[in-house]
């Protein structure tokens, strides 16, 4: 019922696949542990929370009833 999950699942799968590919190649996967990654995710959630409550986007970002 949450439209954010529609974007979160493919993104998480893509990041996991990329991390697996880098691990197979013998490269590090430290980009997932960087502070910038955390703040990008927090900023994305904050933007979604604000946009979800705007009147213009409410029909598209609100939970289905």
C-alpha cells in the first residue's frame, strides 16, 4: 500500500547485486557503509514525506484505499 516500496525494492536489489558483483571481482563494498549513503537515504525519505503531503501529489503518493 506504500508507493515508496515500489522504488525501494528494485533499488535495494540493484545495490545488493552491485555489491555482489564487486565482491566477486575482489573489490570492496565500502560504499554501502559510507556516511554519505546514509544521508542520501535520509534525504530521500524526507523528500518523499514532504511530497506525499502536498495537495498536488496526494492522489499519486497516498496509500491506496
